[in-house]
């Protein structure tokens, strides 16, 4: 075909990650259906090209990339409603979180994003439950975080969470965080185990706590003028491919978390898994934030989390 539809998909991880494999899944589904009607290319890790991870937001919004993903926390300044899903201990399980993000809660948040940014939101990848790693000491109680400087996502709610837990939060992009962790300039970070291993943090942090303090989703966003300009059959095919890729990616994430735990153990690190009483102590420490959230967001969003 002389003028194929160009599709440029990008992320911020190696091609072996579940997110990159999910992008390839989307491209393969579309290529199988449309053949030479499309031209698909990938930028697996924009950090390899000198960009910061956070810059994928504008790369898609400006149309340089057609499709990307990013943790929803990166959009909270522009879309305050997204701060709701930054709340600590909001979900108790993957199943509860997935049902909420695939249901009315995810639809409401997608509409809020589309009202304030130049995107179409077609689904939610799973970044999953996040855990604490550090180079100082084992963390079993909030008191163990006292005096520890921890990198957090660009979210005031996440920063407030770690203030209540006794740490000193430092908001910064992933690119800067990786550099500072390797240089020993910050003490701690919080991420799914998969991300901790993907970015090599486990080689610098000996202590890991399975805390499940946040569950974060990554919206799959497309450049809206591009998507809206496609033929109807292609729009529908993209929506279907993304929906199938979400299921695929979530399955990969579960596998990756198990593999990452083994990699952390193989590095000689110490992994603490909080028991019920320890977990409750963390949740209790941030209860003031949850009370404030009911005033900020009202009760309607809380009704949409299910469980």
C-alpha cells in the first residue's frame, strides 16, 4: 500500500519487559489483520534516546508517538482525580484493583484524563503493587523509615504517604532516581519487584520489604487527533488489540514478580514480608490521609473500588 497508516509505539523499558511485549502484542495483532495498510515501529525505551521516562507523556500528546503508557501518578498535576488511585492501601488484591480499573472507576478516570489532555485512553496496564527497597536497614515498621530519603512518583499524595510513615520523600523522574540510587545519593525507592530488578536497583539496595502500599496502573494513551482520524474499522481493531494486550500484560506481570523475587534473593538481598499486624501498622499510620481523601474526593469514588 502506498500510504500505510503509521503507528509509533513507545515505552521506557527494555524490549524484554512485559510492557514492551504488550506493545509488540498490539502491533502483531494489527499487522495480522491489516497487513501493508499499516506501518508499525517501536521505541522500546525512550531513555535510550536521551529522554526522561516522564517525557513519554508529551511525546504522545504532541503526536511524536502514536501510543504509549505511563504510571497514572505522572498526570496527577493536570488531572487531580488521578490522585485518588495514588492513595495507600486502597486495594487489597490484584483482582479487586483490576475489576475497578476495568469498570466504572477506570472509565471515570479515563474520561477525566481525556477532558484535560490530548489523549484517547484505551485501557490500563498493571504496574501493580509497590514495595520498598533501601540501602540502610530492614523495614518492618513505619519507625524503621525514620530519617530515610525515598524517591517517590510525582504525586503529592504519595509524598504525603511517606511523610506520615516517617520517611523523607523526594519526588523525581525515574531517570534521575536510577542515577542517584547508583551513586548512593538517596537511600530508598518504592516499586514493584519487577521494576526494581529491571532497573538494577537490587544491586544497590540490600533491604526489600513486600509492603503492597500502593497499587498503580499505567493508562494506555493514544494521540487523540491521530486516533480520531483513523477509519472506524481501524479504531475498533486498536481498541480490541489493546484490551487483549491488557490481559496478556497482567499475566506477564505476575510471572515477572515471581522471577524478580528470585533475582533479588540471588543477589543476596534480604526480603521482609509484612505479616498482618505489621501491615496494619503501616495502614494505620496513613489513616489521616485516607480521611482527608474522603473530604477531597467525596464518597462516590470510594464506592467504585469494589471488594
